[in-house]
C-alpha cells in the first residue's frame, strides 16, 4: 500500500518542478486567499477545487506563510493583523484583557502577547506564532460584552470597554492594580463612558466592590 504522505510529497515535487502548472495553481490559490481577506484554511481551498499539494508547494516557494496547521496567509498582505491571525488560529476565541485594552486605547499597557479568552474547560493547541496568552473564562459570562468589529486585516472579536475594565479588576492580582486603575481613569474621562453598564457588568462578574470603590475615588 502506498503511503498518502509519499503521494503528497510527490505531488508537491511535481507542482514545484512544473512551472506552468506551478504558476496557474499558485495564482488561483492566491486569488482565493485574497478573496477571504488574506487568510484561508486548507479546507477552504480544497472546497474551491484546489489540490491539497498546492499549499505546501506555495509555502516552500515563499508564496504563503503557514500560521499553524491548516491556516495560511499571504506574506505580501499589507493588511495582515496579528490579532486576526491569533483569532483565526484559535477559533471561537475573543480578544481580552491587555489586547482588548489596546484595542480600546485605554491606558498605556501594550503586552507583547495577544491575550485571548476561550470557554472554560476547552483544550487549545496554541501556535508558535503569533505569541498568544490564553485565559479560560466561564461559559456563563463568556458572551457578556462581546462585540465584533472589522479591523484592517479582517473581523475582530473583542470584549467591549466595560467588560475589559471589569476583567482587569478580576485579574488585578496577576496583572497589577495599577493597570486596572489607569484604564478606569481614562475610561471615566471619555464622553462615550457608560457607568451604568460598567456597574451592571461588575455586578454580574462579582467584582462590584473594587470597581465601585475605584469609581468613588475618580468620579
């Protein structure tokens, strides 16, 4: 019996060594990836009728970047966003804590990793790139404050400012009280602030005491 990996290796070699087939297949795959916002999963390309051996050949030729198993991006894509790549690498995840804070431009903390939340109990394989810090949030409140926005590289799932501040207070012992306080201080200065929503979230997340105490000092 012929090993499937041996067949795939032969296909990759054949595509790489056949310039006409090479360019035709690569251009078709690249066009499909562009239509999907610069990112695509191998199953998406298979559904578009592109042979499974094309992507490994393109990676070898420097025409695509493999972000993780089954997930690829175009290297020349100027709109590539590591946050989008992280969300694609961990389906169902949400930008949280430091990454959500950066998205809302609250405070000065810019963590080197991308902070993602997934539902409690879920096992996730984290890719080597981009760097990701994973947090498990309760399924009961996982959707609280979740919003979807369009970034420069694609769709972003992120917690709103009020949920983010509450989460910073929830994790204040590990992240630092100063980070949560700085974010809240900037938040209350904004015309778009929604204190009732913030207090409602803090009540649901059982962090109302510290949030109210900090607000009393600032307001």
